C-alpha cells in the first residue's frame, strides 16, 4: 500500500475528488476563511501571522503547566544540534500575545484587534472533529478591558457563525471572576474535594493542590460523580463586586443587541491568567462534548509571558468543526469562484493563439484552455467536467472572422461573440439572464441544443 498520512491529519482536496467531504474540501476551507475574513476585517481586525513552532516556554506559560495540552498533547520538533526542541503551536493566543509584546505593537492604536488563522497541533485521541492537526480562526483584542469589548468579541464570533449560515448553535456564557475571586473559589473547592480525596482520579489529586478548578472539567467519570454528589457551587457565586459589575455590563449589551446565550454559572477556564468573561459555542452536529469555539478574557497572560500588564480577550473557532456543523445543517457554501470559461482550439495551428486569449481573459474571469486541438464534442465534454460555465470554441472559421463560438453549458445556448467583446460578455450577466445585451446581435446564432451535453456524457 502506498504511504498514508499520519493519524489525525487530513488532506484538503480539490473539487470532484472521490473521497471528498465538506471538511476535506480545500475550496470549502478557503471559503470559510474568506467569509470569516470579511466579517473580521469589517470589525476592524487586522491579520497577523506567527510561526507554527514556538519556544516550549511560551506554550508552557501561555497555555498553563497543568493543562492537558502541556501535560500530554504537545508535539515537539527537533533539529540536529544542541537545541532542546520547539513546540508545534497548540493554539494561537499565546503566540499573538508574544508577537504583540515582542514587536512593540503597544504603540498602535489601542485596543488593537487582530485575527489569525492556520493549523494547530495537539496529540489528542483522534475521533471525528478531534484531530491532531486542525485549523483555527482566532480573533484577539489586546489593550482594553471595557465590558463593551467583551460583548463585541462575542458578537463578532456570532457574526462569523451567522455569515456561514449556521443556526443551531448554543452560546454558553459565564465569568471566572478576578484572581482574588478565584482564590476564594479554589479554597472552597479544596475544602470540598479534600473530603473526597479517596474518590478522585490520580490526576485530580494532583490538581487538588495546583489548580482545583480543573477538577470541574475533568473527563474522568469518577471525578464527574464526585462533582455531582458534592453539588459544588459554581464559580459565578464567588464573583467579587467588580467582576460582578463587569459581567452584568457584558450581559446588558448582549441582551440589548439580541445576542442569545445560556448563562453557564459553572463555566471554567482553569488557567491563572483567565479573567472575567468566558464562553463556549456548541452545536448539536459536533456533539455535546466538543465545542465549535471558545473564548475569554485573559488579562493576566501578558505578565505570565514576562511582559507588562496588558488586558486582552479573544476567541477561536475550529474550521473543521464549522464544516462538520455546516454539513449537519445541510448548508452548502456558495462555492463558485465566478464564471469559468474553457477555451479550445479546433485546429492545431490555433492552439497557441487560443492560449494567449485565455491568459488575457484571466484578468476578468477564471479561464482554462486545452493544450491541444480538440473536436467540438470533446471540448464541450471537457469543459463540463471541469465545471466551466462557458466553453469557447475557435476553429479556422471563427479565427478568420475574429469571433469565438461561446456556449453557455447549462442552457445549451450558443452565440458568436467578437473577440473585442469577449471580456465584457464573460465579466457581465450570462446569456440566459434577461439583462444580457448581445454585443454581436446581428451575428446571433442561437442553437437551442440542450441535448448536446447529455450526448457527450
Ligand atoms: P480551545 O483552544 O481548546 O478552546 O479550542 C478552540 C476551538 O478549536 C475548539 O472549540 C474547536 O473548534 C477547535 N479545536 C480544538 N481542539 C481541536 C481538535 N483536536 N480537533 C479539531 N478542532 C479542535
């Protein structure tokens, strides 16, 4: 058997590939990114790109020593020599904050909105929607802590999801409070879980000292049973006055804007630098345990990375999961990249000339051409297989008269179009559209031959 790709990765394939699904269709990936880019840029976010590998220390501090990612899911890359290796980035936020600090982006107008997109790597147990190389869209706002920024960040995420046509989403919103609030909560959790040490998983016993909030989102059944039995009070009960006021303000904005959400008093983002707002977006098609996206405020992150105190907030959406959700809702992307013409010479002597015409037409439309002379029937069949909207056929007669025989493939309508008009015709409404004005009306040769394509098939 020929070599296979590593487990938990996917190939992004061209249209028509035999094993294509929406989440492996290269064009669907691009379209999701394009749609998101539109929404994000209209929101004032600028694109930033960072390396896909980073120093291990960045990931340890940026994602958190006690996180699953750092304890068991990091991919390390080495090169020959002394260096201790790099980590393939498991998420985007730490890198964006590092780039902000390292490149003096503080000098730009604040708060600064950034977005990025690209592959992320986690050595997870592979299942549908849980890959080892997956792709995220990230939005980050650095340099402000007004609750309006939190509400806007949530709204922008919902706008991306809406622009993709997704409807069956559930937004869960909570707050993890300020550091002092979390200290009180952690003390409470230590006291509660301390009474049930014997029933906790070995991992959670370690968490008990270092980060008891992480026991709450433990995947182990024994831990979940303990959490249920203790009827642990949620983080939201422990918010101090300031965090409460901030959260109330975020909710007031979202309520006023009609952004619907479920209050999730127990939503945890257990890392030290998370502050205040936190949210997750779920979709039935992706499964209850896997989020479509998540976000939160991380005012403590910059200091964690050795920088000055700098508030920030951001979210990430998983592109594969967006595509799985879109499949579940039966959504299709508007995939057409615009009219597509396939040109073919009917005579060997014209091949180079037709190719030149194709090269010129690329300034207005997608144009492909045949690399050798074709019979008309073969040219039309090839054009259809390539998904073209039009076929343009040029034989000695057309060349002599300075026209092409242009056929609209789906309707079968064909007309001769002068070479000097071809760009306008291809860039304008199509033949079967009532707005179409034939520039070469005297030369109209309409052949209603709807059977032509079928004959070729
Ligand atoms: P997180 O950084 O864990 O909050 O992840 C943000 C988003 O990235 C998630 O909501 C998913 O959509 C996506 N994501 C995270 N991990 C994976 C994975 N292993 N495979 C596919 N998508 C993922």
